[in-house]
C-alpha cells in the first residue's frame, strides 16, 4: 500500500551575474528547475516541474501569466 505524503519544500532562486533566475534549488541544494534566456529575456528553455510554476524569471522580474506581461521587480 502506497501513501502519498505531501510536505512543504522551500526553494531558493539562483541568479546569474545579471540577476536572471537560472536555477531553483531546495535548501539541500537539489535543483528543481532551470532556465535559459534569449538576448531580450525570452525564455528559451524551462526544465523541471518547479520551474514551470515559477513567476520570477528574467532579471528577477515577475511574469504575470494572466495578462502575459512582465512586471518590473521594483514595483512589486
């Protein structure tokens, strides 16, 4: 008999030198998702289940899925 146990996992953003989120890792350092970007911030690759639900992307800006718009992190 298998039982699913859900537990809260805390993830941290790992930015590159420009502030773009390129990896999301848990507190143990295990990678849950990765991203690569084009020259103007368009997402080229998005790998991992954690990456798919993350709204903080290029230059640490917030992407609003509902209105399909990037909101500057400075206004949040």
